[in-house]
C-alpha cells in the first residue's frame, strides 16, 4: 500500500499545470502552522511527526495508483509518467514531536521543488492535524490528573485507524497506557484492559463472572462493579478476590459521589490497598473536578480520542517562498481578507524563558536557540525507532514541565504566547 | 493486513476467561444502538455497513498478531491457539446503510457464540460511530443545500484514513463528489478539485497562474480568485478564460457579501453562465444562511469530516441475550444508574408513516415491515459491490425524502422519534 492517493485531487491538477509551464521545478518553501489554537486552549502540542515519516516512506505512485489516475482522467499522461518516477528529494525540518506550539508557530517546513513539496500537503496536514488535536487534548488531561495514571480507551468511538493513531498521540502526551491492541503492537504503547459489562451479564450471577476473571488473572486485576448494584458488586468482588484485589472500576453514575462511597466501603472491608478506577465520559474538566475524590486511575475514552471538543488542530500548509526567474527566493503570502499569513523562509527560535520568535534572515538572536530539527534530508528519511514514540513522549513530558502555571490551567483561556517575527 | 488487533484488549481478556469457564460457547445476541443522538440532532443516518463487511473479511489473527498477543501476555496460550483458528461463524443483521435511525434503534445485531460475537465490539463500533457521525452531519448539509451540489473536501483536517471513510460517508449521504483521491479509487466516489492559493502565489502574476490552469483544463474549470483582490481576480479570470469560464471559487471573507458582488461583476463582464463555488468553514447553518445568495456549489471541509461538532455517533454494543444452562435464551441488561438499556433479541419494524418499534417475540405488527437485512449469514459475508456505496447512497436519498418537515429542519431540536417496544 502506498500513501500517495491520500491526497486532494487539486494537488495533482496543480502539478499538471506546473509541469506544463515549468513552475514545478522551481525551488520552493512550504510551511505548516496553525493560525489560532482551538477555542479556549492555552497551548498546542505537536503530534504525528513520527507517523508522518512512516507515511512519507510509502509516498510513491504504484501501478494501481497510476491506473486509477489515468482512468479517472485526474492527470495528463505526461504527469502520470512523472508520478511513476516520483520520489521526494527535498528537505523537511520540524519542531520535535511532543513540543508545544502557539498560534503562528511554523511547526514544519518543506523545502524542495514546488511540485514535490506541494503534493505532500494533504498527507502532512491530515497526520499533523489529527495527532496534534489528540495530543493537545491529552496533554491538558495529563496536567489535570497531576500524576494519577490515565488509560486511553476511546477506540470504539472513532475511526478504526484513527483510533490507533489517537492511542499513540495520547501516550506521547503522557497517558500511561491504551486499550488499543494495534497501538501496542505497532508503537509499543503499553496495553490495559480487563472486563466489560458483557462479562457480568453473560453469567448467571455477578459472583460467577468475578470468579471467572480471578481464576484467569488472580486478584491483581480490575473488577467492574457497576453492572447491577455498586455496593453489592464491591462486596462480592472483595469476597471473591480477597482484600488484595488490585482495583475496582466504576463506569457510570456520579463518579465523585460513587468513588467516595466505594472508598469507604473498600476500607471497611479491609481492602485498603484496592484502587478505584473510573471511566465514563471523562475529560480534563471532570478530571480536575475529580482530583478531590479518592480516584486512583482515570480511563478516558471519547473525549481524548476526539480532541475534547476540537477534533482537528486546524493547521494549514502554505507556500511561503518560491524561486524567481533570477534564481533568488521570493517570499509570498495570500493577501485577501481574513486568512492572511506571513511569507518567507522562517528560522524558529526559542529563548530559555520559553519565548518564541522567528527570523527571516536565518539569524539566531542572542540567547536563543533554533528549535527545528531535520527529519528528511534531501530525500533521506531520518530513521526513527518505532516512529519515535518514546522520544516524543520524553519531549512532551519536558515541554509540559516547562510550561508556566498560566499555560497549565485547565480553565478556558487565551493562547499563552504567539509566534512572531523577532524584534530586539 | 488483518483487522483483528483493531480491538480493545479487554475483549480478549474476557474471551480468555470465557473460554476457561465455558461461557464463550454459549449462544448470544449483541446489539448496537445509540442511547441518544448528538445534541440538537433530529435524526441520525447509519453509515459504515459496507466498510464493516470489508473489515470483517479481514478479521482473523495471523502469525504476527498472535506473536504480539503472546509477547505482550495479552492472552493465555490456550486462547492464542483458539484465535489462530478464529473465524466468525455467526449471523449479523442491520438496518440498511443510509437509513435514518433514532435513539434506541437497534441498528445492528450480532448472533453467534458469546466469544465470537463479543470480540467484534470495537471494530463494529469504530466503523459505525465514525461513518454514522459523518453521514448524519452530511445529511443535514444536503437538506440545507436544497439541491445545490456539495463537494466534500475535509481530508486535510482529519486522520488520513478516516478522511477516505469520511469522503465515502458524505457521498452516501448525498454529497456529489470529494477531493479525496483514495475515496475515488476505493469506492468510486467522483473526485473534484482544481487549484489552491499556492498555484497563484507560485507564479509572478495571478494572470500567469490562471493562464497555466486554463492551458491545461480549458475554460470549463474553476478558478480560485481570492488570493490578492477578489474583484481584480474575477476580472483577470474572465479575461483569460473568456465568458465561458465554468466557475470561480471564493475561499475567504463574508461569502454571502462576496458572492453577491461576484455575481454582479460576472454578469457585467458577460460571464452570466459562470458559476460561483464557495468554501471556507461551511456547515449546515452557513449553507442554510447562504441559500439566499447566488452560490452554485458548496465546498465543505472540516465541518463535514468531523461530524459538524459531533465527531462520534455515540453508539454502544451491548449483550442483550445469552443462552442459559437449559438452552433457552435469557434477556440481559445493565441495571445500574445512568446507562440502562433493554435486554432481549429485538425485531425492528417500521410503519408506512415512518413510525418505528421493536418486538421481543419476533412478531410483526399489522401494517409494519421488518427493516433489518442479513449482512453476514452463518459466517458468510453477503457480497457487496464496492462496499455497497451506491446502494447506500440511494437508500439515503429515499430516507431523506421521506423525512417529515420537522425532522428536516436545520435548527437544533430534539430527536423526531424514538425507538420503543411495540404496544398496540
């Protein structure tokens, strides 16, 4: 399977016209950035860079791809032949995956010919927009949980392939594990999961269901106690597993109220070490609210996998410079109305205090450091172990730790910074 | 590639315990349904059935899958051996794809052994929840557009594989085409697209960019006129293409205002037949508002591909009946607190006036007809041409046409019906 047709048709139409008039071979720079953060967000977290490199490796047009493009008259024969030999030969730099970004931050730059850089637009944006949406939401939940572990369990609410990527993005942002087996296999994300209500309903009694689970896993397992009556479920679970039961899970009702009642009951039964795990439409706001309750583990589903109300990061991919007839690079930018941006090949820098700026002449202001790293070097993809997932996770942990208190607040607010041109 | 690991871990843990105590081989019925519609929605549209059949065909555990499950200690060796031979042998019935549904409608039922039916949960829900979310939003946009054509162009805002499925779901609901090439190849969805701002910015002048496009496509193309100044862009487009220019596209600004100005200008230039296409964060509300403006084609991106504010349909998959020790089927349902449902093997019926009900004894009330069709028959997948996309599209068109006026309103409202047990 190639990834070449995960592309909007107009890119190939534009390539067709650009091959005809010679524009395709001019040197060009494209930039990916978000004009604004989703409503209420104080920072964004970049996700998807590792997955993008995997996808770029497969971005070529095979015979089946070309047959479709010819049959559907998407491109002329000249362009079909050009695509048959297509290999990206340019250079891509990016903010490290897991880093935070702001409105205007150039998170990724592609330098190559106009033709080869332009046709990567859809693939780059799809991956960065999805994974950054999930990572950005997940990072807020990680902050709200203040060290309590989070399990990602949203697979069933979202597209089956997006689910795998969402599990990875949540893990990058600091979740501890996922329910998604393919994310475990493909990216090495730790997997977790014990039982659903079906397990209880399938047996004549709740006791038989708990006994079956404990016969398999021993008492170091998590028992779902809310199928019929929570208090009775807890009593039965401790009777069957003994006070060394690892955890109970609550999946319905007012979790704050139920968790307090469950803690008291577990303690009275001598199961003082038994943890309480909760799930049921949790998001960063409910997690923050639940911090006062005796909850030990949060299972988060729909809200993390769908970006907690903002399922896309809203990044765009814009031509910012192109080679002129005289061989020099010309900065370009759309001018009309509501969607302005700034042209030019930008060098992104950050200062030790976290401030961010970019320069157009390649200079690095005193005390600042360039933050992009090269991920594709003249067509050579820089190899990443298992898509760089563990490295991105370490980057995210450091980035979250470095955020000022104002940026770490769960309450809706404004972007804490913006990325602007450097002025001393 | 198999689809077997697109699964939550707990399903295999539960299978493990159920194989050990014999529950896995009991006959069982599971049901997929939505407890409620997304906020403000008057109806839901079922998507994903055709894709589900494709995915079920590949739901088997190959050596690589099993190696991961063993290495990660997800299952015991007995269960790994069971999975090596796994083939679904049960029967699945469903509402036809493209049909409308209500809170409580059993949209899909799986009958088989407890083990084989249970482990399909994540795959079934992922596909139905995603595709139904997009189809439901798209159907509202189709209604709002009152026959004006819609192009789906949201690929870049969502996960790269979800984008392909979203394009299919929007087409099922009545969109006319998509920008996504893979959706064109895989499902036969018509593809569309001409040029982006990069095409204009890459040339020294807008005129040269338009000339390059028209040299390739002739005047029956759509020219993007808002890179610099819309009025100048339109003048140049008509000069270069002539008054037989097919269409202009506006991608920014107040589309209602700009469309009226553009219409006047085109008419004054003699381009009275030139159409106006718009894009830029359109959704069903903006489309409805724009019906008074001279807009001929709507390009819809983010909002359709992300379900217009509701990126998941919120369907669940619940055990509703299981074979008891005496061989009879026992209805089951979760009882506690906020997530109640009704047990039993339901027969879904509809009346000629659109009312819906279900019976638990298999009877069909006078004047009603059963609406589920068998899509997997004792393990045999009922073959569908190209995932049944055209058939689902015809079903959707008929279902939308049959909706009463109250259900067709764009304004936020309540679900127009609910699905309940039949009582004469």
